[in-house]
C-alpha cells in the first residue's frame, strides 16, 4: 500500500532564509517556521504553544524565498516531511526532520510600497522530486 506524505503549514519565519549551493550548483534555502496554537485549559485559562519547523526549498523557489522572505514574514508552505541523519563535528550521529517545500505562498499584504512579490511559487516535479503518491489516479 502506498502512503501519503503531505504537510500544509501557515506560520511566520523565525529568521531570515539561509541560501547555499549544492555541489551541482543548485541553490537550496533553509529557514525555521513558527506555527502556533491556542486553547483553553480545564481552568478556563488560555494556553499557547509554538512549534518550530525546519523548511527547505530548492532551485528557483529557493532563490525567490531568499529574495522576498525575511524574519517574521507570514507564509503558507505545502510539502512533505523528510527525516535524515548527519554526523556532527564530534562524530555523533544526529537526526533532523525537515519539511521539503513544494509550494510556497507569501501571505504579506498586497499593495505595500516597494517590490512586487510573487504570491505563489511551486517547484515543478522532476524525476528527483516526484514521489510514488503523485502518480495516483485520484
């Protein structure tokens, strides 16, 4: 049975995007995204929680994110969850969970003075980014 790996997040950037380049020259950008929730506890007091998500975008989408997004920017992200491991400086194995962005929509106000901001950017599917669930008939 095939699975579904899809994430939709709306939140604010925790810091400015960091643009780097892969060995093949493709741009990649990373930034933290904060999402929040609010509820009443059993005593009727409001409680708040902030969750942080590591967002990664590639190619032209990475360049656009780097150019237009900044700390605090409201953004809609659609993508997939990916967990990977790496070795830290001391040789210890570490695990990180990231959201690989397929679609990014900036939620800033239209008509603000300054630059034109593309509202939505979606990474075109390539053989590298295509997953098994994208060829489902529904």
